[in-house]
C-alpha cells in the first residue's frame, strides 16, 4: 500500500469512521482515488482528506473561521505542491520556512489543531526522521510542533515515533 493510502486509512481511524473506504491509485505518481457511492471518483489526497473530515462531521478540522479555513487550505496545498515532491536540498528550505512560520504558533492554523497539522505532519515525517539531534535543535519550532502533533491521540497510526531531544544540559556556576 502506498504512503498516501496508508495516510488516508490512518486519518479514517483518527476520525472514528467505522466503515473503511476503498482506495486505489492512478497514474505514475500514484495519486489516491476514492470510489464514491454515486459513481464519481474523488481524486487527490487533499480532496479525499477534506471529504473524510466532512463525512466524520468534524468541520472544525477544516478551520472555524473563514480566515482559518483559508490558512488550512493553504497548508493542504503546500503539502501536495511542495512537501510531496521535495528533494533533499529543498527540505532545508522547507524546514527554515516552517521554523519561521511556527515561531509564534502552536499549530499550523494558529492555536487550533486542524487537518493541516495532520497532513503536514505526515508529509514532513520522512524529513524529520533523517535529522540529527543538532539539526532538530536548529529547527526548534518545527521540532516542538512535530513532537506535539506526534503525541496527539490517534495521529501516528502508521508512522514510527521520532525521538526529539528535549532537555539541553546547562552548566551553572551556582552549583
């Protein structure tokens, strides 16, 4: 099963959807495809993920305000346009950009957990796995956000946990 299909299956579990959907892929890039009851297939990770959120009646995961919805949508687009096709060199730029963006935020859409957090987490997981502890410290805001998301209940079904260095050892002259 390809990564996007595992991700959608994991999202279904997180959302508590009882009846698993039947997925397939299309084309060289293995774009996810969901066959719907009305015969029209849904195509693409973002389209299907948003559909699942609506099916689970969890609209808050798509953003509570118009502005939040726009931010969530922007990050969902970022996932498929930037993260899914990034090279090793691109990953450093992505980490720098995300680190700066997350400087004053708990989640991708401010302070509220959304579908953007789930999909960006899944998309960035392969990059974070390859980082050394020093590199994780270099991208501290991304590391903090990533660690927070990986510990949210039900998010990490199909991915291994990533150890992030939490406590720096400080030497003090007062001891």
